[in-house]
C-alpha cells in the first residue's frame, strides 16, 4: 500500500458532508404509522440495519402510545366538563 492510496480516503472524507437529519412529522397516529411502515420497509430491503430499525420502531411505538393517551385524556376532560354543564 502506498502513501498516496492511504491518504485518498481521508482526502475524500474531508469533502463529503453528511446530510442533515430529516424532520419527520409525528403529530398523529397516522403520521406515526406511516413512519413505522417506512422504517419496516427499509429494514426489509436492507437499507436500514435491523438494530437501528428496531430502536426507531420502539421509539415510534412509545410516541404512538403517548398520542393515544393524550387523546383519551382530552376526550375524558371534555366529557367531564360537558357533564358538569347538564
């Protein structure tokens, strides 16, 4: 291996900038479901390592549960408030 060939990857790496992280909209269960399908598809096709995909899916599952619980809490508060008016 010559000195030039060992320098090439470093020189190339200095010019390659990583892409900025992509923002994902996760405000509704539909958004979370869409992202989960995307992550699953990328894992199945080999574009995303299984370990990383599993972590992302776990996070999406947690976000989905929070959305569900927040929605239930808001509905219950509305019912209790409306019941107090009757």
